[in-house]
């Protein structure tokens, strides 16, 4: 489990460093990456980390994903604290490194609502629900496992980042939001980025479990791509 936790640390580090790093570089380069490019960066980062560590830890790289899997018994509850610790530590390490390299540029990619808190919360719940629904399909259903899981999940993250980024920041990941908030001490409306992903992904895990065909063999989400 400690090897899996190290994989989660590295995977979450990679996601936050590459994704929020794209936001920072976009700011200092006067928009050369663009909003669409930032969405693509997040999607590709997720896909790359899934390919890299999916066979080791399941590549959750998101505390809300780990919670969703645990709720539907695809991940042992006793290992949740270890995975969460690794994920948050990896994310914070990435934000600290970005600050050391570039300073407090673009709030290090911190997620902040551009409209009302209710609007951003609703968007985070729906985006997280859809992302976890895709993850459940390709990571726990033996009919879909191995059929381009990284591409499917990465593409979903990319699409949701492009669509929801201008409103809520399209976090879908408490670790991704907590790290830059901690390093910049920017916690305005931060609760949105805990409640939204946790609620959305928990609901999606249960929803997919309800529509999934009965009688299929279970799959351990620590040993397959997520």
C-alpha cells in the first residue's frame, strides 16, 4: 500500500504541476496557452498519469474519486486515509514548487467562482458527477476496463475544464483546489471545491452501481486504470 501511496503522490503532483502550471505559464506568456489550451493540459495530464500509475495504484489522483470508490466497495475504507494523505501531499508539493519557480502568478491556478457561490457549487457537483460516472464505467465494469480508460477520462476532464473553467474553475478535485489555496492563502469560497466534488462523485458512484448489470465480477479499484 505504501508503494501505491507513493504512486498517488506522484500522480497527483503531476496533475497539479502540469494543470495549474499551464494556468501560471498562460499568465506570464500573455495568454499564449489560452483557456482551451489549459483545459487540454489538464486532460492530457490526467491521461498521462493514468497510463503511468493506473496499474499500480488505480490512479485515483483525486480524494473525491477515492471516496466514491470506497462508498461502493471498490476500495477498502481502511486505505482511504493513506490515499488522501498522498494525494494532498503531492498536490501541495506541486504548488510549492510552482511558487518557488514563478512566484504568486495567477494565484497559482487557485479555483475561484466568477459568479455566485450557488452557481459554482451546482456546476462542480454536475461536472464531478459526470466525471465519476465515466470513471466508474471504465474502471469498475469488466466490459469496459482496458478500452481506452485514460483517453476517456482525460477527454472528460478536458471537456469539463473548457466548459466549466470560466465559471467555477472546473476543479472536480479537492486536492487540486486545496494546494494552490494553501500556498497562496486564498480560501475565498473554498468550501465549494470540497463539497461539490465529494457530493457529485459520491452520487455518481452510487448511480452507476444502480444501473450496472448485476452478476458481473467485482473489480478492485487499486489495481485498474482510473
